[in-house]
C-alpha cells in the first residue's frame, strides 16, 4: 500500500490575547493558502525507516517521534516530493508533522484522531491555527489554551471558534525575503518569555477588531474593510512584538511591508514571526502591480501569487 499526503501552508494573521491575565491565553486568526505545500508518499517497508527528498533529516526525526509515541514497529519508506520552506512564518513545522503522522497512521491502520496526532507530534502547543487549517482549510479563529494548561505539553489543541470560507476571487501576494534570520524552536520559546507585558486594553482592542470589523467584512465579502481591519490587528501586534523582533516587522521584511503600504496595498502584514509578508488584492492587475512594487524593493525576494484554500489536507491510500 502507498499513502499520499498533501498539506498546504498557512498564514498566521495574529494572536488575540497575549496578556495571559484571563481564563485563556493566545488564541488567534489564520488562513490556509494554496501554496507552498508539503507532498509526501509513504510505503510499507518492514523493519526499517527510509526517508528521501527535501528536509529528509527533519522528517526522519519526526517519523521516529511518531513511532515512539504510537508504540508500533518502524516500517516505512518516505519520499518527500515537495516541502514548505522552514522557519519563514508559513507553518512548515505543523503541516509537515501532521501530514507525516496522518500518513503513517493510515499506513499502519491506526485509528488515531487528529487531536491525538497533534499531541503525539508536539504541535498546537501555543497556536491552533496550523492544526485547524490542516483539518479544514479556510479562515479560522481559535480560542487559545486555558490559562492554567501546561505551556510545554497541553493535552489538546485549542478549540476552533469559527471557520469561514475565504473568497476564492481575493488574491494574496506572498513575499519571502531571500535570506533572513528567523525565530523558531527554543529561540521562539525564549522570545515569548521576553515579550513585555500586554495589558487587557490591548487584548480588548484586538478582540473588538476581529469580532466587529474583520469577521463581518469577511462574511460580507468586502475586501477593503477586511484589509483595513487586518492592518489594524497587525499594527497592534507588531508593537507588542517589536522589542523581541527588532521592529514592528521582521527586519528582513520591514522594507517590503512599508513599500506595500505606501503603494496602497490592502491588509499588509507579517505571518507569525516572519519574515514572510503578505498583502491582498482584488484582481489580477492589482496583484501584478504589488508584485512589481515588492520586486523593485527586493529583487531577490520570492513574490508568489496565492489564494485562500477552503479545504484541509488530503490523505489518500492506494
């Protein structure tokens, strides 16, 4: 039997509550996008574990983690045909880990629910955006973890509060600077510990924008109010993270973001820790204009035209 798994990147558009003073912490908003993606094929290989292709060593380690947690003998040949770039803000870690776990579970006929796979693979410990977009795609809002839950090993992903279909005609320009230092792993944990205190007023402002401006604009399919609300979320969060990322935006993406804003782009923001930057466009002409603006600023950047994706990962056996 061969199992083929495909999972798409996601944009993490912002947290809801960084204060930690209430009953829950974090929470967030995010969007599944059409590319890049992770695509892998897995076949049974009794008594051994073989991994070939992009990010092979990383995926070998994830496979070892799965087998140890599942308590079954190793027995797979894994071929990675496409991979999401690591540590650029597109959710590569969660999408890759969940895709692999779902594929191995199918290969070995293990009935493991998605929330169990996430805990086994150490995902959704802080944000549930990647977990929920992996399952269902679309635009999602998740409710964070209980304030008294273990920050290291929560026993379940954050709950999904709402999911909405993302308009298929809204275009997204995704920009990846050519080279940048990124924050991940232990450095990310330390960065969160070093965040300056965030008061309840800030968290309240974020919640109000999301509930009363961003979501209504999305449901009513009004791109400009959606973009303005999202830019408002990003402005608040950028200020919160400025002390640890050396600016409102990641230094590698700051000039790109500033240039897009000056060019009148809608919803300019940074996904997660960056350096990935995004902006929204209503049509192909505006999309190409924004790509041109970005490439004038950073000719080495990858300027990719993507769309929101309204379906989750696929796992097919044959």
